[in-house]
C-alpha cells in the first residue's frame, strides 16, 4: 500500500481522499465523511475513507462507520476493523480480525498489520512466524512491521535499517500514514546514535505538528525526548498526546526508567503502574516493580556512574572506558557493578535495554 492503497483496482473512489489526507487534516476528515455517505458504498471508497479517519486520529468516528457499514466485502471490513481495534488499544481484538483470510492483493497489508497487533499482544514468536511466512515483495508496510518487531526483540541496529528502508518507499508521505522517522529515531537512540535520532525526530515533529494528529505529535515528542538523552518534560507531553495508545505505554516505560535512575521514585511508580494494561509490557513492568520495591534511597546514579553507564551502553569496553575517563580498570568494574544493582539489570545486555539519563 502506498498513496492510494491496495484497492485501486477494485474501482475508482469518488474523492481523492489520501492526497487530501497528506495536506490538511480537517479537510481530509471532511472529504472522508462526505465519501462515507455514498450509496452504494464501494470497497475502495470505504477503505480509503476509513484509513483517512485513522490517519487523522478520528478513531471513534472511524469505528462508528465501520460498525454501520453495509455492502462492504468481508475482508475489507475485517482488516479495517482490526486496524481500528489496534489503534484504540485492543490488540487481542485486532489479532482476531486481522488473522482471517483475505484476497491476495490484501495479504501484505493484512500480514503487516497482524504483526503490529501481535507485538502489542506480547506474542513476538507468532509475529516472527507471520513475517517469515510472507513471501511477497518488499513494501513499506513490511519493512515497518519488521522494524517494530526487531525493536521489540531488542535488535535496535537491525530495526533502524528496516525503518530507514521503509522511508525509501514513502518519499515525503505524511508521517501519519507510517511514522517511520519517529520509530527510526527511537531505534537510533536505543543504540546510542543520538545525532541521527535527533535528525529523524525533529523532522517528524515538524511534519506531525503541521498535520495536527495527536498520535503523530506524541510519538515524535517521545523520539525527541530520547534523542536529547532523556527529557522528562517532553516525555510527559508525549504521554498526554498519546492518550491510551500502546505508544503511550512505551513512553511511560522510558519515563519511569529515567525517573528511577534519577531517584524520583514516586513519579516513576505512577507511570510504571500503567504498563500492566498491555501484555507487551508485563515483563518490563515486573522489572520496574522489582527495582521500585528494593529501592533504598540510593537508586539514583551518580554523575560518574552515569558517564560510565552511557559509555558501556554505547558498546565501549571496560578498558576503553578507563582510558577515556582516566580511571583504573578496577574502578570502572566497581562502578558498573553499582550501576547494574541500582538499575536492576543483569550486566551489559540488560544495560543496553535500560534507559540511562544523560543528566
């Protein structure tokens, strides 16, 4: 699916919906609402109009039209329903709808959306199986889904490659369609490349604010916060924009880690408790809860510990860190042991998955 979706060959729609969606949110919603009053309502018009409503974050309106639709093919109806359920924070319902049989021309989109739903449902193994079974040519949707799965599997370098490849398919498309830059920024920040993360995040934030959809703004703010080494104000703002979405939980997780590393235990606890609402974040919630329970008032990293942790997280060896900071190897080992204890992680692999504030 690119500008006009996989249903182009099913018939010309009466309105040029998606181009409108890429230039003005209010205008796009108005065009979509008008299109959905057509009788009879063909598959192509229904598909594009409902997608535009999802791009505009008009999810309640999209669901109302989905529920009341008549005369639309079952697979089109199922796919759009699954997409709406996923965006509204119900990945289990999304999996049920997206896992049904569809006509060949819809299989790539169905597979990509199913992978995203399975990730949010915490079923990474099933998501991997879906991608491995999909033999269709590469598409933006498949690259994006692979990137999301790789990031969930803690393979941030490979995830970044997939998001950047996704971007090569989209050529300036509104990030509301596929927010590949924001996710590329999250992956880049996860692997310590804050320069690339900031470039991607800032570009998406400008585009998202111009479009005006809260989900896109929130995701770009989250990416911007991490690209700046951890900005709790930006993260709080991101959470407000993201509402009850799965993306909000990721932002809450990162904010809770940041706050706990700073010793702000009560603020961290408030955000950590939200994570149990989504299966994908149950394990992360357990780790945070364990750290919160054993907090002894000394969980905040010292300046020296933070510097060492950031270098270790970026892949420097203990010997390289010692040389750069002018410390003995034994001192580095001592500080890293304290970092692991305070952050509740098991060595360097755990440190790579944890959030280390830069200040």
